[in-house]
C-alpha cells in the first residue's frame, strides 16, 4: 500500500493525521509506503510510479485536488491499476461523500482497507494554454462561471482553504458574462445563452453541495446540467443545492449520456474536480469501470 500525502491539505491537518493512520495500518499487519507531494501535479507522478511499481492500493491522504491528481496518475499508468483509497483530509473532500466515507480519519480504516466498487472516470479533451490537453476527473467538471471561479480560486493561497472558492465567487459573479453555447449529449442538442454547464460523475461539490443528487459514479453515464437562467441563479439556488432539492428546475436543462461536447461562441473556462483545466471547445467521455475505489 502506498499513501500519497498532501501534507499541506486541510491547513496542515493531514500531516498531523499520518502517524495515526500508519499505526492503525501496522495493527493490521500492513506497512505502508509514504509518498509526500512536493508541489502542484506531483501526485500525478507519484500515483503513476506507484501503479507501475505494482502497489495493490494507492491511498490519497488529502482533498479533492489530490484525489484528482492521483486518478490522473493511475489512468496514465500502463498495466493493471491499483485500487484507489481515500482518507478525506482536505478542505472539500466532496468525492468521498458520494461513498459515505468519513470526513476525516476516525481509526476505522474505511476507505483504506476493505471491499471496492468499480467507478467510471471522465476524460476531458479541451483547449489548453499551449495546445490540446487531455485530463481525467472522477467527480464533477464544469464549463462557464463555476470554472471561472475555480480559476480565480487557484490563484489564492492554499492556506485559505475552502474559503478560496467563496472569496472567488463574488468577483466572478460580478464580472462573468454568460455566452451562447451548444451542448450535445448522446445526440441531443441544446443551444442558447448559459452561464454554466455541469458534467457530473459524482454527487457533491463545493464543500458539501448536493449538486447532482441522482448521479451514480458507476452507472456509465454523466448527469449534465445547463444553467440557462440569470447569473444570480447561482446564488439564489445555493440553499436548495445543499439539500439537493434544486431539481427539476425550468432554468436548468438536464441530460444524461456517456459523451458530451460543449462548444461556445468564444472560449469559456473548463474545470475538473475544482481544478482549472483549459477552455472550450471541450469533449467529455465516460471511461467505464476504469478504477476501483475502496469503500
């Protein structure tokens, strides 16, 4: 077992939890290898190396950003992929919520040792700063205002934690201009002005918002939402989104499918699992049953 540890996640809480995790594993006769990250995208390299070194399980000790990087590293590895374990310890930990995993290490080893479930992984092809880019995601990807918020949040210090997104939301709400987009899902097409398009594999995002209450990460489908209402909809619906009661809504167009394209009159930003990726045009494809998650 390899533990990929983002020691700075959760304002340093991760680093304080690692000794207890190691002790609990040793009590079960498991001697883990600790692989600390040193900077952005380092977890991608570490996960790929762990897979190619034939570890049977790679456990993320961190938040959603680290989970995303590890998933990308596992998807890039040749041969059989290790199981993905998760110790939710960052500022968001939304992907872990879809499986009912503990919000922090509680000594039970849930999400680290135990049975696994097969999940789908999303593949994104979009425009990057230096040309075409391919990225994978496990939870939620978006194009539009939410991605612009993620872009701004990424420029704030990590120690700000989950508040980075709240601090970035208000200036983005004030300045973002909805644009004409075309969303195609399994042959169905929606064209019109929208401020956001969401492609969900998991259920939660934004620190506990139940954005896609009916999503199943293992059903071979994305759940897609296109927000065609005014920008203030992102604010007025927020209390209902936390409860998952914002759907159905006449200002949210819904689709389900395994292949999604988003095109726009002018490029709009794309994010995945809370991390900036690139801009439109973008294609999202389900890679069915790509990973096994310890539950």
